[in-house]
C-alpha cells in the first residue's frame, strides 16, 4: 500500500509538471515558472532524479536571464547523470536516459551562445551531435537534429566537428 501511495504521488509530480509546461506553451510563462519552482522546492535538490531532470529542463525554458537558464539546464544534466533506465521505465516503458542527452547538451550549447561563451557552446554542441544516434526517426528526433544543425551553422561548425567559415552575407 505504501508503495502504491509513493507511485501515486510520483505520478502526481509528473502530472503537475506537465500542467505547468502546458501553461508555458499557452503563453503564461510566469505562472509556469511559479508552479515549477514550487514543485522544485517540494522535491528538493536531492529528490527523485526523474522529477529533477523534468522540472529543471522545463524551468530553464521559463527563465528571462540566460545565466539563470544555464543554471537550470545544468541542474537537468546533473539529474540525468544519476537517473537510471529502471526509474525511467516506471514512468514510461519506451524511454531511455541516453536519449535525453542530445536535447540536454543542445540546450546547454544554446545557453552558452546567449552568454557569448562559444568554446563551451561548441563543446556541448559536439556532445549533442555525438549522442544523436539515440534519437528515433520521428518528429522529436528530427527536430533535435535540425536544431543542432542550425546551431552548428551559426557557430561555423561542420557535422564532423571541424570549423567551417561562417556563412557570408550578401551585400
């Protein structure tokens, strides 16, 4: 019975996080941020890694300051590093932790670009590119691959990780 209650409360955290994400997608960034922060406070820095990676990942998207966005994306990566496939399977049978990494590293690369820290951006972009083999051939995977390619183009990085000249502007 206690195990059933624990699973029920875990599902409740994910459901509440999902509701906050829907608020954000509907344009209510501030309310989404407030709800996600309340969830983060409730679960704590040492809470369930699945909850932490989920909340931190979406909390980053609600930030106005790129440094705050980076801090939340780093929290998401840290949580993913301790999340197990067994725990993830309790939430969704078809997910694997390794499939989180392309998106997590892509987000970090984008954060570092915003902060004009291109070396760190390139490092995370290479890590995102290196992990894309874990993505499916579906809309989500194709979206992540396209976003990686756009950021590589912006930073003048070729698919193999080498430098290319940034695109020339027509005058």
